């Protein structure tokens, strides 16, 4: 399969899986920035680098309606696409609570599985990702989608960050056997971004032994006795 065919294939995936991150062409800003420039989302302050594993950032779209939200698109040389959606569940952009996040995960998964009801030509099955474990706190699912004689594989990852929904959707050809590993690396990199505050806190070193209050008291006592 040529790169063009792969690109067309994964481009079709955008239409299939655009259930919650669907974009309206109207009222939408497209940020065309240099490809090797990082993007900082003003709502979450998440920083998206120019490159994540084999994927390079190619464009950013921001819709004024927070339900459609912001989409950061990455692509790689094989034509695989990785889209990161940042959005809310209502136009008031109210923080999404945990219980609604869990409900949204189930509804999104079910919506993808029900694509064949919308178009009989489309068949969707879950794929088993042996040995793969979703990042802590997130929801992850793998799919094979067949549209007529064309097949594609897709990965869905959903997480909650500061009251916003973060959705990662990666689509690639089943013929590209190394792409599942790259998709996993991309999702893991995004998960690290979301958990960076917890990671930073966990890695914060203890105060040097001499600076701890109890050691200061012991040092003062020793100095007095001397």
C-alpha cells in the first residue's frame, strides 16, 4: 500500500471516529504555525511538542464552541494520523466530573461499535492488544474498521484533565505492523503530559539531611555541648 493510500485510509478514519471531537468548519480557527514549533493550549496549559515519537505536529484547529474544542493533529511518514482533542461536554465548558467522564467513555466506545448501524458497509470489531495496559486513570480501546474492501485499525484513548476531556485517536493501516507500537508510545507520551504534576511531585527529592528540622535541632544541641 502506498503512502497516498494510507493517508486516504487514515483520513477516512477521521470521519468514522469523529463522534465527540467532530469539528464544524464554520466558526473555527486554524492555527497554521511552523511544523517544528510547540503548541500551548491556553485552556489547559498543556504543551504539545513538534514531535512525539514518529509523529510530527502538522496543524491545530480551535473551535469557539468548547464542545468541538481544540484538535492537535500529528502525522508520520507512513501516513498514520494521531489527533488529540481537548473539549467539554457543554457549551458553558463546565468542568467534567469523574462520573460523567466514565459514562462518556462507555458512550464513545459504543458509538464507534454502532457505526455499522449508520452505514451497513462499515464493520467494526474490537481488537485485543495483548500485553498492553492503558495509562492509569485513562480509557483505551482498539478497533478494526472495514469500509467495503478497505481496512484500518484505530486506537482510542480518553482521559480527564483539569475538568477537560482529552481524547487521542490514532489511525493506521493494518499492513503497517510496527504502527501499534508507535501508537502506544504516542498515547503514553500524552499520558505523561497529563500526569506531569503528579510525576513531578513523586520525583521531588527529599530535603538534604542537614536541612531537616530535626537534624538542625541536633546540630544546635551538639554545638552547645561542645
